[in-house]
C-alpha cells in the first residue's frame, strides 16, 4: 500500500473506512505475514475482504440512509418554511386590506366633507355632473358654484349642513318648515310653509346672490324692488274694461323639476341645480304619531312652498316667458297686460273691446302651454260704465284710489275703537287689531296720501290712548 496513514487520525479514518479486520489483513500483507494472493488452508483472506466490501456497502447504505433522513428533514423544514411564508403573506394581505379599507373609509369621509353623492330617491342621479356653463354664469353676474363644496363655502356653511338642509325624505323625523293656515280674503284657507331659521338663511342667500340679479319682464309687478300693487294698477287707470285672471294653485303648480330646470338655465351644473332646487322646494306633509314619536310623511311631490323668501322671485323668473307671450299677444289687440304674482290683468278702451273673446281664448291657451291653469271661478270682466274697476284691490276708474265703501267701513271702525276701546273690534283677518288698522292706514297712504295721513294720525291717537 502506498497511501499509508501518517497520523493517528488518518489511522482511525482508515479503519472506519475499510473495517478493522481488513485493515489488519492489509497490514499483515504489507509486513509479509500473509500472502497477498493464493489459497491457504482455512484462508480467511477472501472472507475478510468480503466482510470489508460488505462493510463498505453497509457504510454506503448508512450514508444513503443518513442522506435520505436528512432529505426528509429538509422536506419537513421546507414545508415548515412554506407554511410560515404562507402565514406571513396571509397576514400581510390581511394588514394590506385593512389598510386599504381604512384608506377608503378616510377617502370616503373626506369626499363626504367635500361633496354630496346622495340626497334621496329620484333626485340624486345628477349629483355627479358638476360641469356648468361658466360663461353664462359670468354674463349674469352669478356666483360660480357648481359643486356642493363651492355652494357650501359661498353660503358659509359646511357640506354636512348643506346635505342636511337639502336631503329629500319621503318619511322623516324632522321638518325644516313650520306649517300653518291663514284665511283667504275670498274665503277658504291658505297653507303657509315658513322655513326654519337655518333654511331661511340659505334661501335668503339664494334670493340675494342669484335670483335678484336676473332681469324680469317689465309686466311683472309683484315681489320686486320699486314695484307694488300701485305700479300694477297704474297702467290700467281710466280703461273702459278690466279683465282679470287668477292662476290656480300658483305655488303648488311649480314643481321641483321646473325649479331645478330654472337654475340649469342660468348656467349651473346638474349637481348645483339639484341642490338649489331641493333647497327651494318642499312636499306637503302629514304629521303621524307612532310610538310617541312624530313622523313627517310626504303626501305630494316637491313644489314651491308659499312662505319661503325665495319662492316669489322664482315664480317671477319662471313666468318671464309667460309675461312675454301674453304681452306680445295683447299689444296687437290693443290691450295692456300686467301681472302681480298669480293675478293677470288686461285692460283696453274704445274699439279694442271687440277683441275680448279672442283675448280670453288665446290667454287660456298660452297659460296652459306654460304649465299653469286658470281659476275660471275668479275670472272677471269689469266695465267702467257699470261698476268700479279694481286692479289688485285698487280702484282705477279715473285715478288710483280705494273703494269708497271700504274707506267708509274703515273710518267707522276707527271711530268705534277710539270711542269704545279695542275689545270686540277687528279689521281684516289679523288677530292683532292695532297691527291691522296701522297696516291698512299705511296702505291707504300709499294710494291716497291725503286720506292716508288722516287715518295714520287717528291710528296714532288710538295707540297712545290704549297703549299697555
């Protein structure tokens, strides 16, 4: 053997490698104590070598077994690592999704603070459309407010408050209006829906910043600056005939859709027009008590409420085309046309009276085409030869005046009050007699300053005499 162990460790390694008996045999052969080849009686050489081979095979098998054992252990370890990695990834996915959920929630809250996405059934479809006609808005001098955030900022309220005021509910536990009825001069009752302070403030903003900046037709005299029942009556003074029409259910006939369309016509976006339309309209409701709780249940579609500061201006704007068409129809027939709220007045003289039937028919057609209806029971045709001509409560036979019959009755009422006191006295529909007589005295002074001054002095004496 040429490769002999040189150190003790190499000796041990060699013995482990070939086996103890084969190592001894190799050494005996190397030293000459045993022949390398040949047979001897009871020669154990082959047996020893066979044992060595078997030992080496056994060692190989042990190494393979050890390797297989290690491979299974590695597989188990790899499985553990894969499971651990899977758990880690699941945890990461869970944490990522939770983070994404929180981010979406925060983004939603932020969007809720800046925008309005839903305001109730059947009215929310256009809230995503925020493109308006800026050039048209600028030409009218209107504020550029095409999103909920811009509207809220201009009104100096939060988007949440704007959503609260504009939200449309079929059934609600709160109401933005106080409703009550007042008697009409012609009989019956008129429903008044007075907005609560926060909504009233918003409606005043719409009135001042938008509605009052738009031009009206010259025929409109109601609810506008420098116009009154006097200016409405003046054009009809000394006419031979007065024709008066009354529009039926004037405020309730103006729906939310028409109001929204009006704001769209100004140049506002679909979203802004929706919000403005909801702020300016309301449904008729019925109060229902259930489990000691009051619910407000909508009975009709939304329409203009009578009592809102914005409603009269909206009616004037919506009637611009009506006023234009009636004026263009009346002038060629020789008639003068004016309108005070829902009161349409025509007047004419001389030969033009022959066109009365034509005017009646065409007026009814135009009014119906514009989405209104005439209260036929209140249509009047007054001729100067047979009666006093009145336009919105003012006599116009020769000059603006008040009915002599009404003045005599008012004078008698003041005399009785001054003589006998306030108890049992009344004037008009007001429950406050002092406020009623003072208001009527001011009305007389507007129409007839001379008589009005006399009445105002008498009312002041009564106030001084019966002051609490």
